[in-house]
C-alpha cells in the first residue's frame, strides 16, 4: 500500500503527495487555490550542528578521480542540493573555489 505513484487531481487532509511542475516552491510552503490563500505556519528547521569547508583539489593528483571536480561543477552540485535539503547551508568563502557547508550531522 502506498508504494505506487498515481496521478491524482485532488488530495485530502492526511494524504501524502508530491507536486511537480512548480519550480519556485520549497519545503514548508503552503500551496492553495487563488481564492483561499491562508498559509500554514512555517516549519521550524533545526540549526546545523556540523560545518566543513570544501574546496577544489589543487594537488598534483587533482582530476585523476571523479568527473566533475571543477569549481563550477562543485558549486552547481551544492546549489542543487540546497533546493531539496532544507537543513543544509552553503556559504561562499574568500576563495572563489571553496565553500563552507553546514549540516546537521555526519550523514548529512
């Protein structure tokens, strides 16, 4: 039960659904009809507990492992993660090829 994807036209209270085709919507936002715009309270997301700095490998062995190891590709990947992970934070550093990433644990 609940293991299949079904396209539906209407959902009721208690239904778990996924919404597609709406690019500018994030976790915790309320989707309502235009004539009924009462938003639900914003969800509280716990603050990150772990912080690391990621940077492009500039050693003599750089680029020997992995495909997407340029600064641009790393940044694209981090920005994509921000779209679906509400507890992740990515901040720029003084270096154009390094980012400070904050999350909520080792398995983040």
